[in-house]
C-alpha cells in the first residue's frame, strides 16, 4: 500500500475515535478508557479488554464547569465533559492515574458526574525507583486488576500479561522507528500527529502492523531535508489548526518530547519471569517527564540532547494552559536552550482555543530568522 493511502488510514482512525469504539463493541469486545498519563494498558490488554485513550477533545465546556474551576487543565475538563454528555457510552470502565492534581480531581469528579462508567484509580508513587516504590506500584496494579475484574468479569493471568508486555514492547519499537524515519522523510506535522494519535484508539498489535508497513514504505522514498527542524515538547501536540501553521511555515518536527506522543514509547517492560513485577519496574525506569518526580530536572538535558542528535534549530514548547508540572519545568528548559544557543518558543495551547494567530506570528518570525 502506498504511503499516501496508509497516512489517509491513520488520519481516518485518529479523527474517528467513536467509530473505533463502535467497531470493537460490535466485535463483542469490552473497552476500557485510559486517561493520561501512563495508564497500565498492558494489564487491560492482557485481560482481553481493549484499552482506548481519552485525552479530551477540542470543544467548548459547559457541563464540566459545574465540577471544575475555570483555571484547570482543559484536557481534564473536556474528558469530563465528554463523559457527562455520553460520548463514552459503551465503555466498561475508565482507569485514571493520579500523577497530577488535576488527574486526582478528574477521578473524584468522575464518580459523581459519570456514575454509569466505573472509575478505577491507579495510584503511582512519586519515589518510584526504590524497592518500596516498585512494591507500591505493583500493589496499585493489583488494585486495578481487581477493579477491572469486578467491572468487566475479565480474568487476569501472569502468562497473558507476559504476552501483552511483549506486544507493547514491539509497538514501542516501531513507534520509535517511525519517529526517526518521519524526521527525514516527507511526512507533515499533521500526518505525523495522525500516526501517534491513532495509536490511542487501536489495539496495539493492529497499530503495530500498520506502522511497520508505513515505516517500510517511507524508507523506500527519498529523504526530504528542506525544512526547519525543531524539537517539540509538551503534553499535547494534536491541534489541527496549530499543526497546519507548522506545515505552512515548513517547520519539521525532527523529534518530540510530548506526553501524548514519544514519551509513551521511550521505556520498555524489562524481561522478568514475574510479568507484573516487570511492569512495575518499567514505571520505575521511566524518566524525563514533567509528571514524574525528578529533583535534578534531568529532563532538561534530555531535551537538549534530543535537539543535538536530530540537528534541530530550536525547541518549541507547547504549554498546556494551567498545567503546573509543565510550567514548573519551563524556566530551566528556557535557560538551558539559551545557554546552548537554541532558539526556544513557548506557545500556549488549550483544548478550547480556536484562534492560533499569535502562534502563527511567533512561528513566522522564527522561520524568518533562518
């Protein structure tokens, strides 16, 4: 299948999550919603359930305002809004981790605002690396397994989880490969986003097969290096309006540090006979993310290294409005970029934002500097 045909398929899936949900329900499968970030999809998958990402949508909020103040992350607001208005009808449960204050609020509000879809909490430790932190994570996973069984009737087995861990590791690998290949070939910012976004709405083995085919086809096409290369960082980078501005100004995303995209795929589940313990150690091994405790802010160096390795001319931070963890990290990122001679842009993004003219002006100015 040609590259354009494959990219069109990814776009259709990325733009139609409800259609994907209905497809799996028609197949007799039970679907579990996975809120950001680092929900243990491997466990859900291993129990014969379909994990499906819920990261909100670009829309106005009305019902969720009854539960949230105005100054809270729009991802959480729109996830709750979609739940209240029935857009997740058919989902068997939702798993919500507690890695930031807004996520904690989402879980508690969900219990009252959307009582027909069971809320399953996943509580992660901040001190994730010591043995006691790994044991805490594993206990959280055991709670998720118990709650999933109660909500769906599905059963858990270590052997099935071991298979799912391998499936997810393979998916991680092909997505890392896609990120590298797309940096040097004719893939627009919008098309790149479609490949990452579609992964949230598909079973991983299905998505892996499609991305493998895309990677193989892209590798056969000529390299395209005629654009300004940047590293993009943030929580979300899927706004069609903003991505169109990137493409209009010939900005190529050479690499990303985006929670919705590559951050999900950096860490594999280690090999271990105890598959649940291995999954807990995967979380312990994660680093370089705003919602993961990092006293030394090693994420800053990782972004600079990403820019150097991919010959990027600058770092564009897409700052999700009212996201405290990202805002705390921005100052050291900005200082490090200035010290390294990298241009740094900070563009505010929001699920309810409809006008990106200011961003357009900033990006046009950035382009004219080269």
